[in-house]
C-alpha cells in the first residue's frame, strides 16, 4: 500500500493527523482502526499490521495499548441512584462496558460518597501500576475536581463538566439540545413554555440556558416559567406541575422538561387537572429513555446518545495516555424524536 502524506513547510504534516484519516486510508471504520491501534480484539492480524503501518507513515501518534490494564470507574451516589431509577446511566455504562470488552480493559467500579472515599480512590489508582487512569461518572463538582490536582494519570469526566478544563470530558450537547427542543415548541406556536428541572449540576444548567436562549431569540422573556423539582421523580414533577396549575391556572401551553422522568410527571398532573396532552398542553422531554415511547401519549423528546457517550469515554482516556494533547471537551449531537405528546398551541 502506498501512502501519500501531504506536507506543509519544512516537510511536516500540514495538520494533525486524526484517527479518521488513518481509517479512511485503510478503508475501514474508525472503530476498527481504533481497536487495531489499541490492541483490541476482533481485528485480523494482517489488517492490524496494515493499519499500524499506515498510522506510522501518516505520523499518527499511536496510543499506548491498554489491553489487560485497569481503568477505575468512579461514580457518584447520584449516578448509582439514577442507574436503577430512570436508566440514563444504565445505557451509558452499557456502552462503556461493551467498549472495555472490545479493548480487553478491566473496569474497576467504585462508588464515591465523600471526599475521604475520593482521596482513597485516587491513592489506590496512583499506586497501582496496572491502573492507567480513571473515569468519573457524574462527578464534577468543585470539591471533587479540586482533589484531582496533581494526580498524574488521565481522568475523563463522563456526563460531566470541568469549567477550568483540567480534565477531558464528554457530555451531550445539553445547551443546544434544549435550544432545539424549545425551537420545536416555538415553531408549533407555543409562547408560554414551562421549563421543569432539578437544579444542581452544571450539565442541567446548560439545558436551562438553552431554553432561555431560544426564548430570547424570539423576543420572549423566561419570566416565571422555570419550575424547580426536588428530585428526578415523576411523582415530584407531578406535584410541582399541579401546584403551578392550582396557583395560576393553565397559564402555559407547553412544558419542556430537563429529563423524561419529569416530563412523565408533568403529563400525569395535566391529565389529573382535567386537561389533555397535547390538545391543551404539549409536553416534551429530554433523554429518550425507553419508557418515553410507552407513555400515553408517547413522549416527544430529545434523543441523547447514551451508549455512544459511554463507549467514547474510554477512547478519550486512551488518547489522553499519550500526554501530547491538552484536555478536550467533547459534546455529542442530539436530535428530536417526534411522537404524539406535542402539537400546535391551543387558541
């Protein structure tokens, strides 16, 4: 195979060669190229050799193989509760575990409830030479990030946000996803769009900002349309929505919820108050959890690529092992899944 490398001044490549470039030259998928370079399973020997040789000729930095090594997966209490409650993290971990099996990596799970447990985990990972790095699932508050200073091994935040960019991170495109969802409701003629959320995490604040952005672009004020819920439970969302209707009447024509579980609760309260979805109120969620499709009516929502986020987190950790790239924030595109819970605004 002849590989032609385009060069700039002084004979150096004109731009950084990406994994996609290697895959394209070899006529394989990006995932196959990644497995071959990482020493993962499922790639023929001759194909692996060809991919490695092409990567070398393109001056692609071949990441260190982590086959047979350990990665510590640290999860917050909130992530553990969410795992059994609405399954967002279930699907993130499903994608992560599948990727780990492909690469031959051992995932060691740890639950983190306080600073002491986090310090113990970091010490364990630092001292164990078989541990190549850590994945932090929904662990991104300031106290947590402060303790990671000087750790010495890569840390990747899954569904997390590091404002100081000390660590690489992967999240859905939360702000733009909420913006797209709000635009969808605005295009249906809605102007009074209630936003249901549980505050606290930066990732959810980005969704709040996306809702505000879309309203502002249409010259609309958010005003008092944001409603906080104490936790990500449908019953609590139903209570918050019912209190709003009881206090002010049906002064909105649509609801955008920061999560599907809250949207399901909103539909419960709207029906109990004597109104119909979507004839009186359109309701839209975010996440596209399996239960969304089985509501009555089926819930329109934003699809979040949960499995893909989990799988890519391990690839990002692998890339960070080289040490020659700065921390990156990767956001995954989301899209609308149109079902029957949204419709034109009532007259």
